[in-house]
C-alpha cells in the first residue's frame, strides 16, 4: 500500500512538473513574440495630455487643424478613471503609424497631489496601449498641467526598456505653479529638480510659453514656465525655451495658436525640415 502511495505521489509530481514546463515555455514564447512585435513596430504616435479640468475633447480643434496642415491621421481618445479602468473612443486606421492619442483623467483637479496621481494613471494607460498596439516609440505633448504629468511620469515611471520618448513639447506648463518670483520654488518644483537625473538623457524638450502681457498668458506667469530650465537644462539631450506672443497667446488659446501649431508640425510631426534648433536654447 505504501509503495502505491509513493508511486502515485511521484506520478502527481511528474505531471505538475510537466505542466509547469509546458506553461512556462508557452509564456516565454508569447512574451518573446510580444517583445518582437514591439521591437519591430513602425507605430510612432503623438500622445497628448490636457491640463486640469480638461477632458479628452480638449485637443479637438488642435487635431483638426493639424490634420488640415499635414497628412490626416487617426485619433484615439482615452479617459483613465479613478479605479484604473479606461474608456476608449475613436478608431485607428490599419496603415496609420503616426496617429494621435489623447489621454485624459476623470480626476482632473488642479493640485500637486492630483498631478502625482495622474502621472501614475498615465503610466498605466501607456502600458495598456502598448499591450493593445505594440509600440515603443512615441512623441508627447502636454498643455498646462499636462506638461507636469509628463514630467512627473518621466522622473518616476518611465524606463527605456519599455518605451522611447523622442520629443516632449510642454505648452504653458506652470513648473512653479502661480509663483511669479522664480527664486521662490514651490514644493513641486523642488521635487522635480531633485529627481531630474531620472530624466532620459536622449530626450528633446520644447518648453513653450505664451504671453500677451509682460507677465504671462493671464493664467500662468511666464517666469513659472521658464523655471522648466532648472529641471531639463543640462540634463537631457536638448532643451529649448520658446515664447509666443499676441492676441492668441492666452493660456487656453495656446493649443490652437497658429505659431504653436507650426511648432508642433515642425518639431513633433516633422512635416518639414525646419526645426527650432539649439540657437534658441536657454
């Protein structure tokens, strides 16, 4: 009887080992195929994050203008909810490798605490997008606090093994919130400066400020936008500060400002060879 029990136990162990080996090899094969798809992917989307109190519809006019200026691309919109669930709208054409993706957040309050949550949700959304569409390379745009979301994400969640962010453009981003005196750093700015060494060293950043007065865009002080240099300058591959002026340079108008649209077209979408170069660097 004892021999029968021992034999049964050995058979059970053997079955378990064979099952583990089978599923282990199957997992490795699936994982390898997924990594190969990502590595060989030609998809290079432009991913946009709006500011506080804005929804996934924030860039509708911006995207309509960009699609008129150059080749028309698909638009996919996401909203990440507090429970990490994601709602999608829009469709991607099968042959479209340069699509636009908008990532918004159900919790879009204006606070540093919310920005840190949004950066984590942004990481989650990017992971889910990669699982669905198998891309690694992308460009990014952030308007207002959306630029802060990208910066916190890059310092805390981004890894070169998973993604390659080519170019980031922040538009009217208050790196020092509403503080006018750039010598007085908010806690957020202090944190961003302290963690700047985690930024990818091959990144190109365009930091766009708007001003229709001597102080800024009526919402964000220009000095607050300019404090981005303390985070990016001499840390990444290239950092360029750009200021646009005029009647359409108010904070909410910046994403549809003609000059900003041209900057996106030239430096993010590469629709022509004219680029803002190091001569405008700070």
